[in-house]
C-alpha cells in the first residue's frame, strides 16, 4: 500500500478546514444574536446544536489532521528549516 505524501494530505486538510470554517462562521452568525436566556428554547436549540457540532468538527480537523500532518512535515525538515517545534 502506497502512503500519500504528507504535504498533499495537509493541503487537502486545509481545504477541508476552509470549507468547515465557512459553515462554522454561518452558524456563529446565526447564534451570536440569540440572547443567552433564550439559547435553550426549542426554537433556538437547533441553531445552537449545529454551531456546537460544527465547532467540534473544526477543532477535530485542526487537531487530528492539520496539526498532525504539519508536525509530520516539520519533522522531515532539517532543524534550521522548521518554522516551529512541537
């Protein structure tokens, strides 16, 4: 089985992250106008739940794909070429 180039996987993950961030922003724009006291109401629960789900998805992509492959690529560089260390 051939493994994919980590740089290509990182590029795909960043594209996915960009799409996910767009949806997250839309959910945030919908939820930020909801008063805190009304957030649990049935009418607003779906919007709040969608926001929380999209937030979790964005964090998951960041932690499990973007940072993972960025770290993998960084380790394959010489120490002077690394832009960060983990």
